[in-house]
């Protein structure tokens, strides 16, 4: 699946770095070996010497019209043999991804959180916000593209898709 990210902000005060989008970014949803990956492409790295606060990632995701969103979710679930139960109709819910990380090739830097918390919030029928919190660490490793990735297990992906499907049906 593919969505447009209207706003991306990944702040890492310890490294004095921020990843952001200057134009709409792409949020690609895919599966690799049983792990579901949400990957944001099209980011810029900004050095922010006075950056303070807690490390974290915030995405504002544009959603298509409810009927189109429902179709997109059902096709994706079908392609990956995901069984979607009735998702929560709550405006906000949380999941625990396996990993949340950023690759910063110019710095050969991998910033990651092994115990992240993902909070997803619907902001009307046109957008949703995804916020990742946790303790982020950095390691020097070669990397090729600047991106943000969130890795989810099957159950977490089913709940996320189920919630989005419930939101789309509510908006029809």
C-alpha cells in the first residue's frame, strides 16, 4: 500500500538531527519475511544544534476517500493472507512494533528503538497521525537511503488495518 505523508518529523536530540519532509513524502506498507514494514521515503536530514526534548517520530498521513481506503486495505490484507477482525472504532489506540528506526546515509547512522510504542490517532476521515516513542539509540553502519521504518508483527498489523477499515466504513 502507498500513502502520502503530509508531515514527517523524526527528532533525535542526542544526535542533534531531525528528519523531515519538505514536500509530501511516501509511506510504503510492505511485508518482508513475515514482518510488516511501514517505510517513509523522501526525507531531508536537518542538523539542529539546539534540538531538545525527547526522541520520537511523528507522521501525518493523508487517507483516501473511505471507499477507496477500504478497498486498498482489503486488497492488501488479501495479498498477505491477513484475517481482519472487527477493528477498534476508537479514535486512538496503541501498538508495540518490533522496531522503529531511521537510516541516515550521509552520517552512516542507524537510529533505532527496540521497544517502541506506536500510537495511531484518526484525525477526521482525511488524515491519521502515527507517533512513535521510546528510547532511541544510534549506531554507525553503512546505509543507502534516508528513511524511517516501523516493523510490525502480523497481529499488530491486523489490528492496525482493522481499525483503519472500521474508520473507513464509519465514513461511508
